[in-house]
């Protein structure tokens, strides 16, 4: 029996081959180099030979151009032996679950970092492990005792009831599973499952299990040495998944139903299975647990798991280091006395996939890469800026782990880390995971394996790049092309049109007005009284607002406004309408400017004249209707920068103006100007519009708590000729 220190000396300066790629390779290489001080060697194909994850290896074994060469065990062993490799770590995926691998390593005189062949075969086979579990009294999901043919599958499904799952006998990782809800679909599903099982695992045999709904997916990490010592760690909760593929892993489980009694029961089941077959190395025993806390064994994974990192963070240990040491004969260092949990941990899988498009994978160059970091963050990644992410393999880019003293602290760190993490150029699962982390049901721990499919709002997000990256790319594109390709052109304006020359404005000197503006600002009553008592007509200049709805004008807008604004400010207009209409659609979508910043600047370079804005009722400042809470928020922002709020509804649905009326009237600083939308058509006569005006008065009265007569002194009434077709006689009569 060897100690860890003895094994360290045995491993030092010896070559350990990682027969894998990506995140797996980088993770294992780190453990080989650190305490063990071995020489990490890595297998690579042509696709991977200059990938970022190869940087930690001291030697590379080139497998050639075939992307599937990682599965060629015989060739890998031949090349490894020629390089003097002492041990091979299979990682996860590829050949890691091929039970012939340990035996072939032994024949080649190379140590296999993992279990021996026979225990690996027994625990890794879904049918064999069910037989073993039944013998040991470990509960299993109801289903077939052995692999079956399609007729047997039909009889079993009739016996245990639908829905059922057709599962690959040699499968794992959630692959090779078909759900059947209708007996008419069973034969087709069975055929597909068998073909997929053969392609994925080299074993076409299928068995049947009852599909349990409303369950948790809970697993126990165990590790055993060659001397019969076994240690089981606290559970990992892998309930958040899609199509049986894990998306988020947590330890310990945040589920209120996870009691200490259930935890110890699962650990005892896991240890019993491992001990019974003389297994050593890492293994993960996976269960489904129903709402009442009843567990059912589903499978045993005889390899290092993708989610092993959260167990490492919970206990402050290195599982890969221990796994390698155990393979070389070290006595297991973990026991109940010296291995205590110290943290909560949470992992999200960052994949180069588009969740909003059925999680379709995407490949290509990573244009920008900013990793998450700081206290409580661990990142196992295989990518970097400029890396051409390949399409030949799975879409896994990184594993983002956070840990903390409590579940809430761990969630808060993950929320921050996801917001820091930037992968530019490709669609990733980062924004999707942000939605999960923010969801109150996830935070409560009260969910099941159907959480993702029954929570469609997880897909409601805008996958936007950071503003700095988006703008810098746009500037570069416009500079290179000489025009903005995102602004629609027309027959009057083309890419090759002659450009306007340098603009040199003539700016006469302005004599400063010492008395300030003639109109009171920030006092609705004073402004309205001034207009009523003046005895003359007051003018509003809407030209600055009109230019905001013209793309050509918009390109010059604020720069031009800053030139003319000081002159307009001397004209003693009642107001300058400098925003509104389709302002937001044009400004924010086409020109990527922020109108409220411009409104703030307007009040600096033209401070004397009241500012006015035009609002399109429910459409706010664009072309699409918006919810009332957004209308209120927008009106509050408007009131900070504009004195007069001119509002219209093109169908004269006056009630649609209520959110704006409530905010503006309540402010006492701003003036509300509801406008009647006028049309010159049959039925739209004077009595009709007088009825609309009565509705406006009643709305203001209701909002202000005044009588209709008193309410008439609280606002300005606007008349808006929508198409400019109403004749003067009609307007005069109205």
C-alpha cells in the first residue's frame, strides 16, 4: 500500500498522456503538472494542433487529419508506447467508456487512469447494473430486466404504462434516449434508438424504462482505491437539463426535499455498488428522486464527469489528482474525518449554441474574449480570442463555476460572472444561463427535470453584444466601406453618390440675453397663466423634431442642432419641439444614438425656451404598441427633460393617453397637451370632435381630481391635422 507522497515521486517527470481534447484536456493537464509534477502529453488531430488548450502540454502526439482519431484506441496506444508514455487518462467522452481500453493499456504495458475492465463493463452497462442493483436492494426505475426486441418492448410498455424511455444499453451522458408517449410511435422510436446506440456506443441493444415525470436528477460522486477504501461525496443536483442533457449542476442540492437522511441513503447505495464489483477510480452513481424523496438508480458513469469541478469546489480538493494517484497505487486520502464540505458550488455549461434556435451549434472565429473572474469564480475553458471554434466536435466552450458560503451568495457570484463573461463572434448559452439564474423558480430550488421545457420565458432575451464591441465594429465597417450598410438606401441615394463637401457654417455672434426667457419653466400654472393672460398668439418650432424622423437629417442631427439651437433660443418661441414621433426607432435603431442624452444637451445650449416632445400614445416614441408600465416609465424620463408633452392617439382612443396624463399632471412642473387627431372624411364632423374633446376633459378631470370645468385650466388642447387635408373653414369652425 503506497502513500500519496510515494506515488508523487513515482509519477514525477514521467509522461502521462491525455487521450482527449478541449476542456477535458486542459483540466487534466493542469493536475498532471501541479502537485504530481508529471510530463503532460496530449493527442491532437489536425483540427486541434494549434488550439488554445494544447498550450499546457509539453508534448503533442499528432493523430492526423481524421477528426474521429480520438476513438482509435489501438493507434493511440501504439504512438503512446513509442513516446514512452507511462499512463493514459481518457478524460470524458470519446473512448473513456470503452471497457476494452483498460485491458488494451495493460497489454501495451501502459497504466490506465481509470477502473479495471471487468468492473467498468459491469457498472457501465445499463442492463448489468440494474441486475446488480436488484441484487443489492438498490431501487431501480421500473422497466425491462435485459435488453429487448421491439415486441418485448411493446409488452413491457403495456405492462408498466406509458410514457416509457428507450435507452441504449451501453449509453451515457443523456445520449441515445427516446421518449415514447404513444404506442403507435414505439416501433419507429425503437428503430431510431437502436441505430443511434450503434453509432454512438458500438452497441445497438435497447432496454425499456418507465419515464418518471416530476423528478429530480441527483448523482453521487464516489472514489475508491485498490485496497477497498471508498468515499462518497455530497450529491450533485443535475435537474436543469434539456433532452436529458445536463445544463446546470449544483452541490449541495437546493431542493428543500433533499434531507440528510436521503443524502446518506444515496451515498450508501453508491458505495455498495462500487464495492460489490471491486471497482477503483472515480465513478458517478446517478438517481432520479421523486417528489416524495424516493430514489431510483438510473446509471453509473465509470469516468471523470464534466461536473466534477463543483465537487472539488465544495470540498477544496483535486479529484483528478487523486484519480491519477489511485491509478498508480496510492491509498485514498479522503475519509469522513478529514474531508468536509466548505462551500456551495454551481456550474453552468457555456456552449457555442443558439438556445433560441433549438440550441443549434455554431462554429467560427471568436472575435473577442473576456473571461469571468474574481472571488468565488472558476473557469475551465478551451477557447481564447481569435480561436476558430471548430464544427467537428461538440459545442462545449467552457465550464463556469461559482462557489460561496451559501446558495444565495453562489447565485449572486454566478449572476455577476455571467455578466462579465464575453465571447464575441458566436452565439453562446451565456444569456440563456442568465435567464435561468435570475428565475425565481430556479432560485427557490422547487423545480424538476422539465423545468426548461415548461418555462418558455427562459428563451425571451436579446442576445446583444456589449455596446463597445458593437459600436467599434460598426465604425470599422463604415470606415472600410465608406457608407453605413445598415441604413436603407433608395433611388435618390446610392453607395456611389458623390459625397457632400466640407460644411463651413456661418455663425453670427449672439448677444447674450441677460433677462432670460420670457416663458416660465418648471411651473405649469405659471406657464399656462402667462399664455392665457398674454393676449397674443404663441408659436412652437417643430423643425428639430421633424429632422429626427429623417435618416439623412438624423446623421447630422445633434451636431446641427448645437449650431442652430442657440439662435432658435433667441426667437422667443413658446416652445421648441425637439423630440418625439418615431424618434426612438430612428435614433436608437438606425443611428444608435440615445434621445434623452440629446434632450439633456438641448437644455444646455438652448436653456431659455421650453422644450416640447411629441408622443404617439401607446406607441410611445416608435412604431409599435408598448405596455402601460413602460409608458409610465418613459413619461417619467420625458418629464425630466421636456416642459410640454404633446400626446396624440391617431384613432382618438383617449384612454390610451392615461399613463402619460397621470405622470405629467402629477408632476406640476410639466404641461400636458393632448391633441385631437383630425381627419377630413365622412362622419368626422364638428359634433364628433367635440365629443372627443369632452373625453379629453373628463380624462384630465379624473386624473387631477378636479371638476371638468376646473380641469380645463390644467392643460393645453391640441388639434393635429394628421394628413394636412382639413380645410381652413373646418378648422375655423372647430
